[in-house]
């Protein structure tokens, strides 16, 4: 009596979908199906006033590209996100490592960090506008503060997750504190840090858009606020689409960076 392995059935029935090209084509097919369904439903099942349509959205994007306004607004938002993200990640990793190696200091200031982190960012945005004006500086500060705490706590949790028995074993073997830190603790905490960095991409984008919605004269958030005030659903969807593409690109770059920089935990 012949038996069939369920794993073999899955592997032989849809081998193409297991390839990178197959997955990519399937994703494209899903996107195309959603766009076609949206286009067909717009104006027939749902009013265009509320959901617009893919054709109207792409028409708005073409107009923004043609007159050059898209690049001006995109540059402002990407600069705020990029600068704030780099500052927040750098400070979060540095202070997270410092507090991770100084647990007593961490216990002392932990309540203050938690209290400041619990403040809604929408409450901080007007304060940054008052302090730095409606220019890009206030958006960079808001993004940096948002990213800082996410990366900080992820780094601290990564260091805290290291097995203390393994650290003790290395100490018995004669490893110095520097070797333990650079060859065990930091590499072990790296996945946690990268997770915080990936998660913070969405929050960084949200913070930048929030700052632009509250007070700005350019940026994708300004486009969203302006078009929503004009009841232009196509313009709002077009601006949101740009944000989605920016977030996907940044997240993919971080994922590839993490995969390409994952050393062994104990290389010595």
C-alpha cells in the first residue's frame, strides 16, 4: 500500500509558488485584483466621493510628478523621517547599551524613562513647533524622540535576555569584560535592536506626518491635510500611497541589513 508524504504533496503540487519569482508574481496578482475590484466598485457600489478610484489616484500622482510638487513634498518628509530616524536610533542604541551594562543606573532612571515615553506624541508635537517653529527641525525632533524610546527599550531587553550562566561560563574561561561585551552580549542583543528599528519605521513615519499635519507648509502630511480640507479623496489616497511605498522600502532595507550583518554569537 502506497503512502504519500503530506510535505511532498505540498512541495510537488505548487513548486512554482515556492520560488522567489512565484511569490512575487502572486503578490502582484493580488495587488492587481484589489485595484481592479476597487475600480469596478467605485462609482457603482460606493460613491467616489468617499473612496475615489485607482485611476483618479494615479492621475493625481501624474499631475504631481509633472509639476514637480511631489518631489518637494517628498523631500521634506523623507528628510524629516531620515534625519530623525538616524538620530533616534543612534541615541537609543548608545544609551541602551550603556544602561544595559549599568543595571543599577538603569533601575534608578527607569521610572523617568517610562514616564516620558508614556506621554502621547500628539501632545509633544505642539511643544516642538513652539520651540523650533513650523520648519523641518520640529519634525526631526518629534521623529527622533519617537524612535529613541523604541530602540532604547529593545536594546535593553536584548541585553537583559542574554543567559547569565553563559556570561559566567565565559568569565570562568578567562574572557575579559570587553570580550564578553563585544563577542557575546552585543551580538546577542542585535536581533532585538533590529526589531526595534524595524518597528520604529512605522512610528517614525507617523510622527513626521503628525508634525506636518499640525503645522507645516510642505510635506506629505501637508498634502494629506490640504486635500482632506478640500474633500479631495484622490489626493489623500495618493499621499497615503506614497507613505506606504516609503515605509515598505525602508523596512525592506533594514531586513536585508539585518540578514547581511548577523555574525555568530561566539566567534572566538
